[in-house]
């Protein structure tokens, strides 16, 4: 997951925290799971890589 986050230009730590907050589970629809993918607009907006 960390490498996928990096490949999609988002902060890996922020992405892992995002996933823990939204807790993917087996009852989620494909659309809900897709929204948690590192390439989704929602995830990109929440987990932007901060350049220092």
C-alpha cells in the first residue's frame, strides 16, 4: 500500500491513516472501495503529498 501511495503521488502515512479512518470492509460496494483507492479523487484530495 505504501508503494502504491507513492506511485500515485500521495503521502503514504496520510493514506494509511485515511484507510484506518474509513475502515474498508466486506460489506462495502465496489464503488465505495474504489473511492478508497489511492488514485481516486477523494483520496488524492485527502492525502496530498506535502513537499517541504
